[in-house]
């Protein structure tokens, strides 16, 4: 079930959408944008990769939707509190929220945002290293 994470003006929603389209995987960015034909609904997949890794190492971090519930809404899949999934899921959701917040604040033509130091991802990587020891 989708829940609203942020509500923005329709102009800001389009600004974020265009930023993600321009900074897509094919252009060396982190995003993949999928639009519903005949509707103004868009899903944005956010990929994760270290700066020094090749594009083939990209892996999906998570996704959010634009205009899914209403114009100008940025929505996420709600976590089922009874779902007994991986602990890392909460870090992925936190990272997607941080990506959305950065996009709202900084996504402008000609501006490049660095997503490499997201606190949620740093915590996930630290936790993985502790488990591997």
C-alpha cells in the first residue's frame, strides 16, 4: 500500500521527475523512470552504487512514485509492521526518504546531487561489515 511521504507543488513534482529522467542510468545517474501510459503517474527506481564501481554493479535501492495518489504527491510503499523481512529494509526506506528530501531541495537543471554519503546507507554498510567479521 502506498503512503504519502511528501506533498509538493505540481511544478516541483515535474522538476523532480525531469531531474530523475535526465540523471538516469544511461546518462551515468542513479535513476530509472517508468511512466504509466496515458496517465501522469511515474515510478522512480533509485539505484545504489559506489562511485568507483562500474555501472554493471548498480543494484536497486528502492523506489518512490510521483503523482500516484494525487498530483504533487511523492509516495512510498508502506512497510507491513507484521512483515518479518530483512533488517536492511528499514535502511533502504530511510535512504529513499533521504533521496526524496535531497531531490525536493536541490533538483534543478544544471545541478548534480551527490547521493554517496547518505546516512542510512552508511549505517547499512557498517552493519554489513560487522556481520562479516
